[in-house]
C-alpha cells in the first residue's frame, strides 16, 4: 500500500504541510515493561521538528508552538516528541506524528482578544440597588416585633 503522505510531508491542515526535511526520526529502545521484546527491538520513536527554522509556519505560530510544547521544546528551536506507547515501530511513528500535528493545530488557533471592560448601565445599577433595598426590607421584617 503506497503512502503518498510521506513523500511530500506531514499534512497538518488543508493548506499547511510540514516538509519532510524539517522532520527527523530516530528509533530507540523503549523503557519499562515488555520483556524480551523491549530489550531487543528499538520500537520507540523520537520525532524532531525544526520549528524555529520552519518555512511553513509564521513567527506568531512558531512562538505559540514553542510555548505550548513546554519541556518538549529545546533551546535550539526544535520540538522533540517521544512515542513508546505501542509495541510496533510503525504504530509509534504514527503516534508521534499525530501528536505533533495536534500540537501544531493547537498553535495555529490565535488566542482570543482580551476582554474589554465596560461600565454597568444606569438601568442595571438602579435595578441592582432596588433589589438590594427589597432584600433589606424583607430581612428587616424578620426581626422582633415592637409594640
């Protein structure tokens, strides 16, 4: 089964595709349980994305991406994603690529503009004060009855 995605890059959205030359993969031995398979086979994947030098992302998106990546971002401007959840190298490779795509898609969404503070309208202030007076009257009526 041919894989056309690999030849041209990693599709993120309909308009954005990360070129293969900005991605590099290395395979390492996974840590943790798994017995002989873990000790023998390098199934875990380290996916590196050269975010700082990316030609397909704008500077604002790169800045958001580095901030969202947190500890996965290096000082050199790379994003390192490790995937070792699955037993096979191919499934771990797909998992790492899916996680990178999700991270880039999240960075593509601009943050909402800051909220503009507004003054309450005269009518809303009057309604609030009337409601307070009403509650005050109700509570005052609950007190002792004077003769």
